[in-house]
């Protein structure tokens, strides 16, 4: 009799435990599938919302256009995201996140370029990467000069498509190479065609440009620090905010 009472007491416990276990397992599968699906969708709506879960994944299944934090893929970069500080031409912090976020395909090209720089004793430091369209409007309000700041009300910036980076090089002691001007110097001294600079500065700019071009990036006339990834215009304009831990 005692045996039956014990059994009657335990059977509901066993059944309840199995149900909980099944629920948990189902939840895990659903979450994983959602993340992967989110990373493979494209288009403006997907970029603003559903693409975000892909940010934290290091997953080869992610679509080329998924956004990733490059530090999740490589430890070899230096982040100095100027718009996440007040050390920029607006003297205003406009990003919540101080890490470089970029499309996966661009991230992979940057990793390959950085590998070449590392062989030469340098590595890439980021000043800016993906930039939400709303932040582009803030930049445009302060400095509405095309050639330096892209008009957010026409085509926007390649930064808004997650396909451009603002970078410099640092040496093994993390010292920036002399590029002749600082980041966001809006003047002819920052132009690629401006050659009235010490030979060492011209060599540094040339090194940056040569390696970036070998990996599918293109420079623009007015900013030595800005590089567009070749296919970036096919990426959608995006406007989800920069958020990280
Ligand atoms: Zn730029």
C-alpha cells in the first residue's frame, strides 16, 4: 500500500517535469531559428528591426548584408568611435554604442585588409562605421556641405547603408600614424590630391589607400580617412540605432 501511495505521489511530478523540459527545449529552438532568419532578411524594414538579432551572432549562416559588430569576429581592430564621444566636429555625442557595426561582407573585407596591415606592423583604428540615417540628419544640420557630409534627404551616406568606414592606422604601440590632419578636418589638407605634406605623411596615406583598394574599398577625393566598400550602394539605407553592451 505504501508503495502505491509513493507511486501516486511521484507520477504527476514526473509528467510535470517532462512538460517543462519540452517547453524549454521548444523555446530554445524557436529563438535560434528566429535569429538566423532575422539575419537573412534584407530591405529597409528588415534592417530597422528584424535584422538586429544578427548583431550578436558570429554565424557563417548570416547573410552578407546582415549587420555585425566587427569585434565579435576579430580582436585585431581598435575602436575610437568619435560620434560616441564629444570629440567630434559637432562637440556632441550622437551614438549610444562605441563599437564598429558594419555589414558582414564589409566586415570580412576589413578583416582581410587588417591582416595585410598587421603583416606590415600596423592595424586599423575605426573612427566611424554604420551610421543611422537619423544621425546623418544631425550631422547635416551642423555642416550641410556635400563632399564632406552626405545629404540625408537625397541619397544619404554609404555609412547609412553600413558600407563605409572612417579609419586610420596605428602602430604596434597603438600610436596613430601621421596622416597630416585629424579626422573630420574639412579642408583641402585632407584631400588625396593635396601633396604639400611631408613625404612620411604621403607614404602613410598611400599605404592606407593601397591596401584598402586591394580589398574592394574605394576612396573619396575629400577625406583621407573615408572608404566605401565597392558593392555598398546595393545595401539598403538603415536607421536602427546603435546599441551595444
Ligand atoms: Zn566617412
